[in-house]
C-alpha cells in the first residue's frame, strides 16, 4: 500500500497546476490519471507539416481579463499571440440563400497560446517529477477512514490500494458524482450540487479542418461564421501561430450532436 501526503485524481489543467504548486512547496504528492495522456479536456491535434504545433480540440482562447492564466503562461515561458479577427463575418439564416456578409468582425480582442493550448499542458508536465505521475490508473472507489483517504486503483487489470492525508479530485463534477461519491463521506447538499453542475462544452462537438493556406483571409473574411441552419452553428479561425498552422474550427450544435456527432 502506497501512502502520500496528497493524492490528486485527474491530470487535466487543474490537476497539473495543483501538482505544480505542491512541487514548488516540496509537498509529496501522487497524481493519478485514468487516460494514457495528460491534459484532460485540453486536447490538441498534431499537424505533420508543422511539428510541435497543435490545433485546439478543447479550450482555445485566453481572454484579456484572465490575468491568472496569463501569469502562469508567462511563468512557464510560453508565448501568446492575438487571435486573427480581421475581416468580415458570414451569417447564414437559410439553406436556400447564400449567407450574409457583415462588414467587420467587431471588437474581438482574444489571445491564443503559440503552438496550441497543448503547449500549456506540456510545459506544466515538464516542470514535474515524472515519478509522481501515474497514467492509465483508474480510481474505482474512494473511502474515508479515520484520518486518511483510501483509494482503490486499477492499472492494467491489477487492483491496488493507495492512501493519502489529503485528497484532491480534479475532475468534472458530474464524473465525481456518478462514479466516486460515497454517502459516508460526502454531504447530500454537495452531492446534489455536483450532479447539477454542467461540464464545460459537454453538449458540443468541436470540428477542426486544416488548410495549407488561409483562403478566407485572402477574401477579406475573418473566418468567423454563424449559422441558424447547422449542423455547424459557429466557426472561427483556428490558427495556433500567426504565420502558419492554418485552419478553421467550429461547433456542432446541441441538437445535431445528439443525432450525429462528428470529430476530426
């Protein structure tokens, strides 16, 4: 049985950042991730023509008011660049008529991480002691003993038990409520809140297409499109570098994603 001061369940941005802070303070920890890779909902699709650059399949933008994430990006030595938003917007209201072209995208001041949001995950991972990270480790049960947390963990079909003084669940609330909650250690009020909490973008499918050249920019378009017809209800410029790695990304609306989700 392994014992750690802190166990973090979930290797997405929240779990990795928690590990980053604990490591800076010299606090022993163990990070358990069920998947074979870190990052959680921050997913990136690689581009063979531009190694090291990824298209964002999860979060894309850093907003000007998000100062904390901007500070972290700076600490990790990662660069930001301004999202391309020059040109006109297309707006589709009918499948029988061409979309309207609206002059100018408006005041859209957003940032992206150079190389894609995947760069943030990679940079955080590189600061950590890899011996404290265990991939493909699925937590199947959590129990609260007198003074410690006891977790049942499955790895390659082998069950093991790990314990910790402190426990952090860095996972979507609905997953915690469905799989890991035990009425013996969680209040009914908290369980109810977890069950009602939505997972960011859970009802959407994101679609990305890579292009050798940004043809929309040459036509005076921003890449931003809105549609009341669907299935693509919203489209934006997907470049993760000001001068290369061009593409378009968009979202398949809720009703369409229930019927026929499409991923690339």
